[in-house]
C-alpha cells in the first residue's frame, strides 16, 4: 500500500479528539467521502459543534462542512446505493437524511429526519433495493460482461405495488430497539419502532445485513466478550398504511477466546462487530480487545445435521424422510494476539467467493475485494484475507504529523520491523467501492487517503496488471460507479494499452449493451487519457465526442414525421440511412432525397439552439483546417480523422442545419469568410464528405489524398478558424497522484502542484488570465470575469452557469438533461467565487 495524499483540516480544534469520541467516515459509490469532527467553540469551551464534512476525492481541498445540528456526537454515517443521499445518526437518537441541494456535491440540506429521543443509535442502514451483482474472477477472460458481472436474484427489503423497492432506513438503538423509517412516494415518512426481543437489554455494538429473501438480520452484543452475540431476523411490512416490524430470534454465538482457558479473561470487551458483506448475513467478524491488544475472529453460519438419540437409531426409516438439520455458528478462523485494533474496514467489491473464483484470484494475484483492513493504535494498518485472516499487506505509520507510511517502492514492507509508535492512529477507516483505496480519519481529525495495490504489492507482469485494471474499469462501466480509485493505479505508460483493450472488450458486447454503455465508455477513455501527456489530446477528442453525441441526439429529436401512419423508422433514422448511402459531396443534392416537411419547425426552437449549431460548424471547420497538421497523435482532433461514425454524424447535422437555414436563416452557424460569395456550408460539407469516404466502416481505411489536404491547407485563408477554448480544463488531483511520493494537501487551498511527468502542459489545457470563460455545455462565452454563479464537473472540469439564462423550451430541455450529471456522468460542484 502507498499513501496517496494527506489532507489537514484547516481550522483545527483547540484540543485533539478524546479517545472516547468516535470519528466516522463513509465512502459513496460516486467517490464522495463524508467524515465527522467535533469542533469546540473558542468562546465557550463546553459548546461543541458536531460537524459533517463532505468532499469529492478529485477535489479534496474543496470541502463542504455542515454544522449538523446534532445535539450529541455523531455515531453513524451511511450513504444510499446511488451515492446522492447521506444518513447521519447521533447519541441522542436523532437521524437526519441529507440530500444534495441543486444536485451539487458541495451543497447539502436535510429535509427528512426521525427521532428516538434519548436512545443512542448504534447501527444504521438504508433498506436494500434488491440490486445485487456478483463479480466472477474466474470469468475475467470472458468476452461477455454478463458472465463477468452477473445479476444475483435478491429481493428488496420492502416493495411497493409492481415490485418497486420502497426507500427508507433502519436503525438499532442502545436499548435494543429497532426503528424503521419509510419514504412514501409523496415524500412523507412512515416510522415505526419495535423491540429486538421480548427481554430488552443493552446493545453496545450492532450491525445490519440483508438476505436474498428480503429479510433483515441484525447482530448485536452488549459489549462484553463473555456475553453471547445475538442475531435477529427483522421483517418490515406495510399494513393498512402503517409500518409493521416483526422480529425473530436466530442462533447466537459465544466468542472462541472466551472458551479458551488461556484467553478467558484476557479480552474482556467486544470492540468491533461487522457482517463481512452487507448482502451476506451468514459471515460475521468479531474483535475482542483489552487496553493493549486485540484478537479477531471470523464466524460462519452453517446448516448441520441434528444428532438423533440412540433409541431412534434402529427405527425403520420412513420413505423420503430426511435427517433433521439446525443452523449453527461455526468459527472459520481466528488471528493470533494483535496490537489493539482502532478501526475496521470491509471491502465493498462483490467478489464471488466460490472455490473456483478464489483459486483463480489466488493464481492471478487479484486481491481487490478479498482483504479487510484493520487499523491499530500504533498507527499501522494490516490487510487480512477476509476468510483465512492471513496477512496480505501492511502499512506502517510514521510518528511525523503527515502520517506518511512505507517508503516508495519498498516491496518488503511486510518483513520490515516497525519503529517507534506514532502519535496518530486511525479511528475510522473505509474502503472505496473497488477496494483500491482507503480513506481514514485519525484521532486528530485529519483525513488520509491510501492506495491499495490490486496485487497487494506482489510483482506482476504488465499484461496481468492491465487485465486486473481493465476488469475493474469494466465493472465500473456496468454498475455506473465512479472509477476514480482505479485511476490511482494507472501509470502513464499503461494508458494507451488500457484504452485499446477497453475498446476491444466493448466492441465484443451485443448491440443493446453497447448502446447503453456508449457514452460511459467514452467518459472512461477521456479520464484515462488525461493521465499521460502522450494521450492528453485524445482526452479532448473524447470530450468533443460526448458533446457531439448529445447535440446530435437533441437535434434529431426535434424531427417529427409529417403524417402519423409512418413506417417504423423515425425521421432521424431515415436521415442517417440516406446520408450513409448518398456519398455525394454536394450538400444540396443530398438534401433533395430527404422529406423536407419532416424538418419544418417553428422559428423560436431553432433560434434558441443556434449556439449548439454554431459549435457543430466551428468543430467541422477546426477538424478540416487541422487535417494537414495531423502528423502525430499529440494534436486534438486526431481521433476523429479515422472515426467514420463521428464524421458521418457531423455530415448528417450539416444537412439538417442546411435545411433549417432555408426556413430560418438566423439559426445558421456564422463564419468569418474572406469572400462575400463564399458558400461556407457547401465548402465544409464537400471537404467533410471526402474525409468521411476515407474512413467509412464498410470499406478499408485510406489516407486522405493530396488534393483534400491541399484544399484543407487553404481553409485558414478562406475562413477564420476558431480556437479550442471550448474545451474544459480539469484541475483535479488525480493527474498529480501518479508518482510514488505522498502528496500533502490542505482543506480550503487548491492544489497547485504540477502533474506527474508533465513538463509543459498542452496548449489546449492552458488559459491566459485575461481569456474568455466558456460555458462548456451551452457553448457560449461568459466573459473574462463572469458575474453568474457557475458549477463545474468533478470529473472532466466542464463549466456551466448554475442558473439558466434561457427562456425557450428547446434550450431548457437541453439544459434539463444535465441537471443531475455532466455529459461525462460526473457530479456537479459549485465553483467558489474566487476561482470563477
């Protein structure tokens, strides 16, 4: 493992955190990290503010801090399955649901809450939505995504009419109550509480898991290692518009260390209780501790035959009668005596643990999802195998305040003896969703981020490493989870091969799946290409392709059939078909073959979309003017020269725009020409058609002929070629994390460190201080010092105005598509005014 970066909270509390105060950290599938601190008032030392801090991992310095309003210390933080809502619970029984305001990751509000006054919450979870995937390492070489990542039959915790999962949350209190809050379709909360069992007792620790049949299982202990760990089945239902909770006692267990005569009194307290995975209620991890050490045990629930008394052994068996069985907890494995455990993190990657998958994972050294992390009071972290509990990797802390760990490139870290104990240790620890990174909060309230190698530091061949990273990128594509943590392990030399292999795997999928993943794979490729200066220009091309696809689908959606009883094909499909068949370089001759009545639109929609139409015209001009300079892959636009599908898409849009220009000349793109009688659209269409014919999918690729290149060389003397200022500039941290050295950041101060291996940034990624700021989605200039509030994509850096300046329906529909996410799928964050 390597420390990726360390962030310090800028406004440090006066005193460090007391060991009794829990710190909580939670990592969402959209790579948002939430953690808590407690700040003392400078004037009143007794007044403490319980803060929740939320960051996106690409801009960790841009923290959004919430004075949560909780009266007591926050004990639980839980993200929902979409990564867009957060639950917080405290020691006074208050539960709050936080959601994004205006879909911004640095703006949160709490509109929903429930309460059990005075009853501290010890466990909290969202109800299961019934979606469960299994990741099969055995099938990592398969060409079918459906075989690599299979959908597991799993029932939601509660369903509405038609089988739709009902949203809500469930919590367990210290007095042994289970409380459920259900979100009704109208937005109201339906709440109920019930005792876990008839004889209520103190619950010091608890955890929640789900079964495939839609039931909920709660594990609870009173904190004493000599007491049993109890398990309860919880069934939630809605009867007559009221929430009903039914509970049932399940088999319990006693820790093995309490039955060992040598350890009976050694570890008096149970300090950690966790189900190994959220969807597996049959495996549980327990940690018992004393003041100086801990021991960890892994248990499994198994079905065993019930022994029959000898009296009945000689009775003649009844046909079809089976031996009675009973569910019983059996210990899988236990560790030796360890240092005192301060935090536990369990993997979220749903790796299949069948014997075949485990063997393939062991043979190929594929470790994500197989290890759980233990943090110790001496500052170290160990990764243990989730089933055997043997050590897979070790991170040694340092006594310095930065908390940096093992030396860069040190492969023998496990064998190296630890030095003096550090002052800091982790009190909260969380794996990312692909288990390739760890986020932790130490006892001074600092946030740390650590890389976790896919092979746990074992040396692998380059092809094997690429296959592992490719497998996880495909998983993120299929699930829609953010792949930021996978990029932590991609070196610049790997980028080209990963992009090519990802494209090959994508092309092997069926047509329906390709259509679903069409924009997602382009976004993944763009993220990869930014990691290397050799491929950075291709990232520009991929962003342009995302915008091109979005504009094309929007413009085609405006077309309507002239009569209702039309064939199956839409006007947009017919346009594509005709343009593909007609190879004529004269735009007017292509236009004659179309039913122009399908293109008849009112003037206002066309006029309001003029800036998008202008972008299409400018982009075609830019591509053609730069064709003679494409001797290398460094320049933006190179990716389109061989992309017949994208060139065909541009060609179709020029035909559409030409027809609309006859109806509404004001919607046409504006070009600055040197000649008054220059038909710019005709010229661009003719050159674009020639270039398209060289790269058509139904024929062998050809190099552009000399005459085409000569004509493109003359373009700058005929038309003013636009600049590339419409490209977004990404200021994220991922490109700065490629090296082995730790990166130290501070909240509130943007990172100004140069990217790894970059000597001089590309011209397209630099902007002079006095340059025009662009709205990358609306394709309009915002001025040098914009007065409008703006937001930026956390992934690609795309900037757009927060409030719409448009009143027309057509433009509002375009903007509505990007309310929740950027066109690359990234989340939005409000840009601080000083950075605008």
